[in-house]
């Protein structure tokens, strides 16, 4: 539960920051985060198919 509270607090701070930065920077940051999450998802899927957790 404490992790959820910390995550929501960090999310709120991030959204507050995004409101004050240029749209171009926000788009680049969103693209980088999306790519990072896609790579992570592919690695996790590949690891689960092999039967190992890490």
C-alpha cells in the first residue's frame, strides 16, 4: 500500500512537471518511456517462454 501511495505521489509530481515543459520535450520523453516499456515487455515475454524468471 505504501508503494502505491509513493507511486501516485511521484505520478502527481511528474504531471505537474509536464505541465510546465514544452510540448516537444514531453513528446520525446513519452516516446523514450514507451520504447523502454516495449523493450521490457519483450524481454519479459522472452524470459517466460524460456521458463526462467531472470
